C-alpha cells in the first residue's frame, strides 16, 4: 500500500456529475526488490497501480432513505508517471465493481 485517503460525505443531486478531489497520503516501507521494480516501471513509463475504493452509500428517493450499501470498486491502472507536479496519463484501465449490504 502506497497511500490512502478518505472520501468526504456529499449529496449527489439527480442528473448531476460531482468531481471530488481526494488527498492521498502515506508512508510505506517496502523491500529493495519492490523499490527496484517500481524504478524500472518508472523508467519504462508504465507504472501498474491498483486503486481500491470501499464507500458506504445511502440512496434517497424523495425524502425516503433506503438501506445503506457498501459500494466496492477496484481499478487496475497503468500510468505513465507518478512525479509530483506532473500530469498523470492513464495508459490502460480495467474496472470491477460490486456492492454488499
């Protein structure tokens, strides 16, 4: 795990798209083998990442709140860089999702 963050509470109005910026931070200690692999991926411009999100969601219809569910999303990405102050380009992506009560 390289970093983590928290999705803030928000209300999603109908027929609307909400863009949320999430601050990701963390300190990770990993062995030299993983660090070397990350450096090789960085030099090749193809860095694999897995973004895993678990978010509790409550759907409200009118004034009626339905049961809370947990939405699970896994996104496998390959990006071109992770350098600070540089735009990250997504080279490929694959998403899976599900929900639990």
